[in-house]
C-alpha cells in the first residue's frame, strides 16, 4: 500500500509588536488514488463519496461528470 499518514508540525513565531510562538501537530493524508476502494474497505473511519470521520469526495476536486482517473494531469 502506497497511501500513508504523515505527522507534521506547524510552527509560527512573531517578534513584534509582542513576541508570540506556537507549535502544534497535524496529520496529513497522502492517498494513492488507485487505492481509494481498498482504503474504504480496510478502514472503517474512511469513506469515498459518503459521510464519515474521514471522507474523500471526488466532487470536491472535479466536475461531477469526471472521475479522478480520467482527469487531465
């Protein structure tokens, strides 16, 4: 499986007018589009084009008449 989850840190520092800093963790998905169906079957909290805690919706990225596999690069 090529898809993975990355743990990342977002950092910010400001020095004026008042010093302020923060660091927090975030998680980013790197999804192999060829594995969408496998991910949906393997992980209960991940869905494709259906509501779930983590949901990948093709319509968020393309017009409804296209699929991700047929999209131009």
